[in-house]
């Protein structure tokens, strides 16, 4: 079946089969299989070093030498550049935000739509959507990104990704270093984004909150998926609770 026909038949938002990836001679992921249906909110949990960030980076084309199949909405992403993957409808909010610190909030937002003709035509409406989610960014439109607080920078990183008009949004550790109140605001925004129809794949250390939001969830250990199920099922799983919720 062609990619176009697969997409027309309602292919998953993300399909990963036999994914192996790493850095140089160090292999991190071993035969990962997972499917994310369009419109779902999916969480990937696991200890530090389990391979969660590598999984998202492999999907978005930021890891070289990936083996296996990665497809979004029926379109094969294997071997494609990160820019081409963004054009296929995959947005990525990286760990650590990775903003342009010497550019303003407004310039960082517009950069999310650069070189994407369809997204560039929708800059005004996309920016309005971002400001509805994060009103604080509208108040700081002319402020340099590097001078924002950690929470504001995370809002901007999510907003910049949304400017590309993604159908699938990969989000890596959005609550890292944030206060409980800002963490709550970021999770509320991710839920609102998902409610608009954007599929969300979240990697997050806040297991309680992320599983509570998730339609589906996966546990990654040492580069292998060891558990999968609904967010509620994993939240109630004694082994998950002991490993990730007992501290």
C-alpha cells in the first residue's frame, strides 16, 4: 500500500516498528514497537537514561543511523531530514527548550513557521492560539527569550512548535525545573492542545500527572518497552507505582 493510500485509510499518527537507535557505537533503543492513533494523548515514562529522549529524537530525525520503520500518518520518515519531518506535520518541543536567546519572544514564535509555506500563511491565527494558551507570552512579545523565566521559556518552546501547525506534537520533559504551579499550567495547556485534535506524545518525569492525562502509556527501561496500556491501567499498576510513584 502506498503512503498516500495508507494516510487516506486513517493510518496511525505515529507507527514505530523495530526501531533501533543510538549515538556512535552506543546503542540506546532496541527493537521499539509502538503505535499512536490520531488524536491520542500518549505518555512515555521511564528512569533517566532509559532512552525516552532518544526515542523522540529518532522520530524527528535528530539521531543518525536509525534502523527500523518510523511513519507519521502513513508517511515513511526514515532517513528524512528534521526539516522534512516538520513539513510532514511532526512538531518537537525538545528537552531544555533550545530557544534562540538573543531573539525576542515574537521572533522565536515566527521562527517556528519559517520555511513552511502553509504555516507561514497562518502566522497570525497561530500566534493568537499560542497567546490564548499562554497569555504571558503576549505580555512579553518584545522581550529577549534568554531573559524569560524558566516557565516562560517552556511556554515559548511549546508555542514555537505550535507555529508549525503540527498534527503530531512530541514534547520532552516540559516540567523540568518548573514550580508546581507552572507545571500545572503547562500540563493544562498540553491537554488543551490535544483537545484541538493534535496528537501528543509526552516524555515526562512527573509520572502521576502525565499518566492521569494519557489515553495510552508506555514504560521504557534500558531501551526496551516493558509495559504498555492505558494511562489509568499503568497508574494503578503496582510495579509502576513502586518504581515511579513511591518517592
